[in-house]
């Protein structure tokens, strides 16, 4: 029994002598760091591009010559000579009022003029008589002055009666409403035997020889970049997106609804399907400006996937440094969006720079990376 216990003790002691150095060796060894993982990135070289921007604005077509016609005098409609859609010539009678009241007005004015002219003859004779009496000392200076004043008043009455007759004759002529130019009747709001007041629009006339233009309303951020003479294409969505060149002819200086400004674009081409009132899209082009007001003609095209958005609307890209094989996070100034690219103002970024185009949200400044091989 005693020998058995002694044998076990010697075995345990021997085992401990072997394990302790081994455990000590493991415990005293240094912890090894895992190998650094270098990320491979997709990339592109930054290229120069034009900064020209295009803004599509809705508009409506209309003839260059378009007017609302009305009678200059009121009265009862006697004749309507045209229908909606009729083509008319300059000077053609469109409608006519009952002329009888105006004929009577002319006759009354003629009678008034005749009476005034007769009064002048009488007052002239009276004045001449007082001149002779005054020269023979048979009339006083006051009587002569009174006769002269009466004569002058009579002449003034003739002038007034003449003007009244002219107005009466003009009103008689205005009972006929005539076309001011060749065109098409686009609006007709008149029927025979209806009383119409002076100045009420009863016809719309579209000029057929003056061409077409587009009326649109542009926001204030765009109107500041537009000038008369600028080119602007007009797109017709209802005609398979037909595109027609146009030129800006008017730029409003006063805003209308929702801080928009009226502009007019003259179409440079016409076609048979073109009609007044068509809905169109106007492609306004402009070049952005720097903070100093200088136009930025050339920019840099950067893939949308390469942009990292920061706080307060800041934007960044990661530029690859070939010497250190690292990427550097740099800020950029975005000018505009064009399809899947961002147009960037040159400065911190330049043409030829290599930038990361995927997974930028997982990159950090000064991180080591490898460039993936270009796909052919």
C-alpha cells in the first residue's frame, strides 16, 4: 500500500514537471497581430466635360400675332360675317352693329355744326359793325371788346361742333369690326341681335404669317441666367417628342405666381401639325458661375457612385495616391447632375485623378487600397 501511494506521487510530480515549462512557454509568448487586409477598389480617371446645364420648363404655343378684337362703340349686333376657324384677310369685315343710331348721331352733329357756322357769320357781322362804330366814335371800347369776345366764342363753337361731327362719323365707321391683319378666327363670342358693350372681347384672331412662339414661366434661379437671344429647343411630347429650335425673345423682369418670371421663345421652324395652345417642354441651357460671378465653362465628370455625402450638404471623393497606395478624402463642389454623373467644379479635384467608384462609405482617409484591374 505504501509503495503504491509513493508510485503515484512520483508520476504526478513527473507530469507536472513536463507541463509547467510548456504552460509557461505558452503564457510568456507574445500575441501575434492578424495580417492587414488591403481593400481592392473599383476606380475611374476623372475627365473634363462641359458644364452646360439643361432645365426643362413647361410652356404653351401661341401665334406671335394674337389679339382679342372688340367694338370701340357699344350697340346691337346686326351681322356676323365669319365663323370660328375661318381664315380672314386684313381689312375684312367680321361683324357689324346696327348703324341707325350712329347715322342719326352724325346728322345731329352736322346740324350742330351748321348752326355754329351760321352763328359765326352773325357774330362776325356784328363785330365788324362795332369796329366801324368805334372808329367813328359812336361805340365805346368796352362795346367793341364785347363784340370781339362774342365773335371769338362763336368760332370756338364751330371748332367744337366740327370735332363732334368727326367723332360721330368715327363712331359710325366703328360699327364695322375689321381684321387688323391676315389670320384665323380662334375665338368667337358674338351672335346677331345681341347688345354688346364697347371694349368687350368678342373675337380672337391668330396671325397666320407671323409664326409661333412659346410662353413659359421660369423660376428665379433660372431667369437670372437667361438673356434675349439665347437658344432654347422646344420639345412637343404629343408629337413623338419632336424637337424644334427656338430663340429667347422676351425675359420678364417682374415675377408672377410662385416667384416665376414670364419668358417668350420664338420657334425657328414650323410644320403642318403646329397649333396654338399645344403643351410643350422648353430646354433652357445655361452655364453655371463661380462665387465671383465668372462662368465655369469646363467641369469634371464624376460618377454618382463615387460621391460620399457629408454633413450640411458637403460632398467628398476618395482620390488614389499612387506613391503610397492610399486614398485621400477630399471635398468637392458640385455644379449639377447629368444623368448618372455629377459635374464638379475644378479645384481640389483635377482631370486625370484616380477616384474610388464603389463602396466609398466603407473607406477612410489614408487607407491603403489596391486598384482593381480595368475591365476591357
